[in-house]
């Protein structure tokens, strides 16, 4: 059992992050004793680690909440994972297109012989 401060420090997050997840309903706030501080147990640690790992994989808080409620339903989790994978692949494709456009623009600067004109600036006007 640990206080919110020790919990946050252990997980390298801010106390307000823990409180935010409580307000969002992702973790349950432990009861506050008449005298003293709320005490968080290993269940809270596990839930917060789950949330942090899922967020690091790009899941939104709504998606994290859904994942937490699907603990045993692999088909639903797989479906959500496939949706996330499609979004990631779409973003990668968009970034690759952007990379090619920027590369072409910078290449046009290299070939530019006019010191008073910039092909990138001209293409943006």
C-alpha cells in the first residue's frame, strides 16, 4: 500500500495524472480514511501500468477504457488492434508522401541558380 505521491513516483508520472485517470473512471479512487491519506495497492499499480503501456502504443483514453473492459475477449481486442494498425499504416503512408514532396522541394533548391528566388517559397505562394 502506498500514497498517491509514492505511487506516482514509482511509475514516473505526476500525481495529477493519477487523479485525472481517477476522474476519467480508468482507475478507482481508494476510500479516504477518517484520518490520513488514501492508500493505493498493487491493483492500482497494475492498472496504471496497463494504461501507460496502452497509451505508449497510441491508444486513446477511450480505447484504453475499452481495452480494460475486454480483458478476456481476444476477438474484440484483436479487432481494436487491427483498427489501430490501419490508422498507423495510413499515417505512415501520409508521412512517406510528405517526405517525397519535401525531398523534391529541397532538391529543387539545390538545382536553383537564381539567388533571388526560392522554389520552395514560390511553390508555397
